[in-house]
C-alpha cells in the first residue's frame, strides 16, 4: 500500500464507520451534519448557532472576495455529511458539488439534502480533493472548504487542483487548523493523536503555497480566539453523550483518547500551538499563460 493509500485509509477509519459519523455528529455538530468549529459570541452561545456562524462568516468573506457576485457553481472540498453545502445552496441557490473520501458521508449528504428540498442543488463525488476529475477544469465560481485541507498529505496538490477547477475570476475560501508560526510541529501531537493529519502547516506556508499555485489577493482572518471554547464544548459533549455513544458501539478507548487530547489542547495558551484561520484568494480573471511562450524573431 502506498503512503497515500494508507493515509486515505486512516481518514476513512476516522470518519466513515457509523460510529465515527455518530461521534462527530454529537461531539462537533450537536446533532447537525457539521464537522467544523464554531464562532462563539460568548460561553452560552449554542453550538449549532456557533457552527452556522462560522459558515456564514466564511460565506461573507468569500462573497467579498468574489466581488459580491453570487456563485452559481460551488465545489466543497471534504464536504462531510454536507451541513455547509446545504447552507450555501439554500442561501445562494448555487449548485454545490461535494467531494469527500467517505462514501457514507456522501450518501448522508444526499439524503439530508433531499429532506431539505435541496436535492437539485447538491451533487456528490467520492474521491480525493488532491486529484479531481480532469473534466472539471475551469468549472467552478467558488471553491470552498471547512476544516478538511489539514488532512491533505500534499497541500500543494489541493491548491493546484483548486486553481485548475476555478474559472478565471473565481474565488477560493476555506477555514482550517494551522500550526502557529513559531510552534514546533511536535507540539501539536495531542491533536494528531485523534485526527488523521500527517503534519500541520503554518499560515505563512499555506499562503506561499497558494501564491505559488497562481492565486492572487491571498488574505486570511484569524479565528483562533474561538478555539478554546470549541475544545471546551467538545469535551462537554463527550461527557454528555458518553452513554449513547458507548451503547452505539463507539469504543470507550476513543472517548478516553479524545477527552485526553481535548484536555491537553485546553491547557495551551490560545493560538500558541494551533491556530484556526479562514483564508481567501482569487484566480485572476486574466487567462493565465500556459507553458513556455516562444517568440519567433523574423
Ligand atoms: C473535519 S471534516 C469536515 C466536513 C465538512 N467540511 C464540515 O465542515 O462539516 C473533514 C472531511 O474531509 C474529508 N477528507 C479528508 N481528506 C480528504 C481528501 N483527501 N479528499 C476528500 N475528502 C477528504 C473527510 O472524509 C471528512 O469528511
């Protein structure tokens, strides 16, 4: 098995089993199909309100990046069970193509979309966002992702693909967990022990990667101040749903390891090791030059 295949296997083991899906639905989504962090106004903000606020804020800065034009074709990288995709479709009327490695996520995404009356707006594709279909080039107005790019073995491949599938003038908007600029990768081990993340990158490294791939107007907004509250809420959800999760077959060892991981993260000074960042960029509306230009002198 190649390193790539082994890593993808780890990702599927984390999210795809029924027990994995239930764990994340309870611990991160509070019952909603959202496997991402939330923006908390205060310590009493309901979890669902916070996760929705993060999607809303990302959509707001994505729209600003796109010059206010509503997207018609959106690509969601690592869409999971589809909470953000459904929200984008409902708010903008766009067709959202959802990419995920886990087939059960795609099935759940489709059935939830149908229940919401959004079946015509949601498409799914099972595969890796590091290698998208060749015929998607130039197809999308907005490439979107929440908390999924950190799973990539090769982030450079993700930005190469995102750039390729965007139409000229299209926007990229994603939020993700990144390494603090002056932190040592080893310090983030408490996060990696329960997440299929091979290694973290800093915002500086990711910005450089995006620029190298041709993106312009690369900007970021730091949401790290919300991380502590997210970890605290997840810890609370594990305690609150422990019996239901165990009865459903979630291994007690996972619950213990996850709780220990969260306890360690809670001891970190805010943003000192991991940061939560939203990034946006554009594909220039001028057609890029392809290949080497050769000029014939007469
Ligand atoms: C933390 S979840 C985020 C799900 C969704 N974006 C949300 O906010 O609810 C990460 C998702 O990315 C998917 N994923 C990770 N690596 C992937 C890859 N290389 N290609 C496609 N999907 C991937 C996982 O299967 C998982 O569903």
